[in-house]
């Protein structure tokens, strides 16, 4: 099976300890626009060619479990079509990569699946209509 193409790393999701301060920084300081704010715990930003998701972080442990106290929730690889998400899932499974969340269409019209990289980071393969080329 041939490897499908992707459009690179243009989606990032961060756990935010202070969501209001993070939103202020990315919108008012760096110039991102609010694309969608579905609830008080999530805001999706864009600069026109990317997507930055900010999610209110739960209280995270300290001490031996402090490695879990990272800002990165997942990283996303943008694909051109919704069908590409399914092709990627099939390709990754053919390479013995475990798909931790099967392809699904989300309430905002995006379609994605999730896998883990070798270090345990979550990687999302996503077709996000505002920024995917169709």
C-alpha cells in the first residue's frame, strides 16, 4: 500500500491552564481570529491557514506523574478530503500503527482519526473544511 499525501502540520491543540489568558494572548497579541467557541472550555483559533485549539486543562498531577503536565494535547496533520482520513487510517493500520480513535465526522464538519506516535503523543489526521484544500 502506498503512503497517502498530507498537507503538513497546520493544526495544534493545547491544554490551557488559564484559557482566558491564552485566548487573549493568541487573539489580541498574536492576531489569531476566533473561528469557533463551542463552549466555555474550548476555543478554536485561526490565522487563515491553520487551526489552533485551546482546551481548558484539568488539574494535572505533580511529582512522579509530572510528565503528564505538558501543554500539548495532540498535533494534527491536515489532509485534503474527508476520504483521506479513512485512507490514512487504513494505511497506518497496514503499518501496525494502532488507531486509538477510528475515523469520525465531528459536529463542526471536520473528519479525523487519532493514533499515538512512538513517544505516546497523540497525532490526529484531520480534514478540516476551512483549511483543507478540496
